[in-house]
C-alpha cells in the first residue's frame, strides 16, 4: 500500500513538472507576471492598508490613560486664620496622585475619515507602481521570445540550404562516378554541408540558452522541444495610450488632493467627553490633608492653533507636488507619442522591405533552379552552384530578419501603447 501511494506521489510530481510543449506570447506574459518576485508586494501593500485602517478606526473607541506622580513642594498653600476650636491643617509638602483618564471623541472634524481615505489612496498608488513595474517586464519577455523565434527561422532556413546542397551532392556524385566531374567538386559541396551542420549546432545551442532564460522568467520547465507560436499582432494606430503609468499619475494627483483635505481636518476643533478618577493626597479638597478618592467628568474642547501657521504653506507644497506630477505625465505622454511615431515608421519600413525580399527570393529561386540543371549538365562547377544557393540563402535570411523586425516593431508599438 505504501508503495502504491509513493507511486501516486511520483506521478503527480512528474505531471506538475511536465515541460511546456507549446507556448504563446500572451501565456509567456501571464506566467512571467505570475511568478515575478515583485508580485508578492501586492498582498503586502493590501495588508498594510488593512492594518492602517484598523488602527485608525480604534480612534473611535474610548481612550484610556493612567498617570501617577509623587512630588515634594518647597512651599504649600496655607490658611493663617485662627478660629476658636478650628484647626486648619495645611497640605503636606510631599504629595501623591494616581489618575485614570477616560476620553471619548465625539467630534474629530472628520480627521479619522480623511486619514482612512488617505490610506486607501496611498494603497492604490503603491499597487499601481507594482503594475507599472510588471508591465515593463513585458519588454524583457519580448526580447527573449522574439530571439527564440528568430533562431527557429534560422534553423528552418538552414534545413532548406542543406536540402539544396544535398541535391548538388547527388548530382555531382553521379558525375564523379561516371567520370565526368572531379571529386574536388564533390568535396566542395560536402564541406559546405558540414558547415551548414555546424551552423545548426550553433543555432540550437543559442536557442537552448534563450529557452533557459525564458524558463527562469516563467518559472516553468522548458527545453529544446518547446515550440513558440508566432503571434499575430494587429496594430491600431491613433488609439489612446493605455499604459499603467497614466493611472499612476492620476492616482498620485488624487492622493495629493486628499492630503490637502487631511491638512484641513487636522486644524478643525475637536470635542470629546472625558472622565478622570484617582487616588492621592490631597484629593480635590485641598483642606483635607489625607489620602482620598476623587473623580471629574465633563466635556472637553480642543483646538490646536499651531497648525494654522503652516496650513497654507503645506497646501502650497502639495500644489507644487501636484504640478510636478502633471509635468511628469505630460513628459511621459510626449515621449510615448514620439516613440509611437518612430515605431510606426519602423513598421512601415519593414513592411515594404518584406515585400521586396519576397520578390528577390522568387527571382533567386528561378536562378537556382537553372543552376541545378546547369550543374546536372556539367555547365557550371560546384562553386558556381553554391554561389547561387548562398545568394538565395542571403535573400531568405533578409526576409527572415525583416519579418521578425516587423513583428518586433508591431509588438513594441502595442506594448508602448499599452494594448499588448
């Protein structure tokens, strides 16, 4: 039975650690964000907000305080009046007092409520900072993901070259056997075939490194067999910028405005009920020089005027900070729109280049086909044939490069816009 349970545990653990075989760019985003360490700050920020609000709400509860003192006075108040049969004893120079104070706020000028709103807005600002940092992670994922796609296209192209060279090897090998071609021509083709194999080895090694980096970002097992889907990106020129930074600037402005309300609330008069009870010598009756119990109850009014001296300047400081945030937002929008213009220009350029690349490839394919026939008839040498194969390869390499650059430009545009 124990062996059976152990088997189940191994099966479940292997299933949970199963390598991802197919991956899309959107899935890569989601997994990277989910496993990025900064995501843990979200819960901590929310916990901080909850604890802060709970502490603020304690301000509505009765507040208790205990004080005690023992003093010695160099002089005490005495009554130097003599009455027959009456002896008024002055208080002792050493006096003692223990007091319990109970205070219940009945009006705080909305201070606690404004502090709660400030805590909520501060949480929104911190959460949006996290969102901004997480969004910037997409740029790093884009680079790695597109790097792998570029290598995959390079490997496919190397396979096509290999097939073309093998065609040449087959033709020249038959000619060598028939004595109509030199073996050196065959060796040239075989050497080129080995160089192509070396190129594939290098590309696969580079792909392995990129895959491992991507796996670290995603916290998922990836290997050489993982296939990445080439995304279809539809560019939407003229769309509104929806980056998380925009909301961050808005939240920061709201927080500054709320801080002004908090300053006002702090300088509003406060009222509370209070009760004091204690034990000491003397009590409330100063003419009774002995330990006694006492209490006082009533309503207390408090208005600290010190804040009125600085209220205006504190709000001026907040207004300056709000203007700074507005300038930062304006600068961000200007830089983002400039970047979008540049990226749109890149999209147009690579779109035109890919069209030209395809036309060049079509011409090179026709030239290569003629070279195959010429090689078969012994009109050209192996070097001549390889020159045409390499020329087609260069044309296809240009198409691969421009196609991936076009895809990257489209992804960058949507990412910069905030739509990716």
